[in-house]
C-alpha cells in the first residue's frame, strides 16, 4: 500500500512546532477534530519574525514519494507555500492495516477537516483526506493516480 507518508524530515529542521492557538477554532474547527485519529499531528505552527513582529503561521506538511517537499502555511493575512507543491499533497492519517473506505480530495486541508467534522465525526470508516493546497497541478494528478493504483480504495470523491 502506498500513500505519501514516508519518514519526513524532522519538524525541528523545518522550524515547525506542535499546533496550538485558536486559528482553526475561529473557523469552527473543534479541538476534538484536530485531535482525531485522522488529523492528529497534521497541523503545525511556524513562527516567523518580520520587521519586529512575530507571525504564527498554521502549517501543513506536503508529501510525495520522497517525503516532505513543501509546507503550506497561512495566518489571518497571509497564505503561501515553502518549497515546491507541484508534485506533492497534504494527507490525513489513516489505518494502514485496513483498506481505505473513502478518499476525499480537497483544495485546502482546512476544507478537509471541516468536511470530516460535518460528515464523518467519530466515524469508524477508514478515511483519507488529501489536499492540493490550491490549484490541482499535473504533478499532483500523477501522485494521486499512484495513490489510487497502489491502494485498495472503496470510493474517491473530489
């Protein structure tokens, strides 16, 4: 089975801290969703100093078959990507010992956790959420095809 969840570079190398704060909660995301088996340890904080101010960006790692290749980050006034997102996706956690029941594809990882909270909160299904973090690129299509080809997936939804 294949999903891009390879040993990533250490979070300390990427200056990522465990998620804390209220950015997601201000968007209606429950703490229980953030700590669910699907989304636990998928959101991070990266503190950025600029012109005497410290900004706390909410971050998501983006993977391909070679590990973490990009970091999607955002705060109240900024949204951007560190690294190349062309051929990588952000992914939720899932039970690797079971077939995937449903794979959902979203434009943003916040959209994905919102969908989970509205439709599958406390579900027993083996779900996978993947996010393109913006426009769906040709490289992301190739990676998604690889995921679909290498895994037993009940259904996929965009």
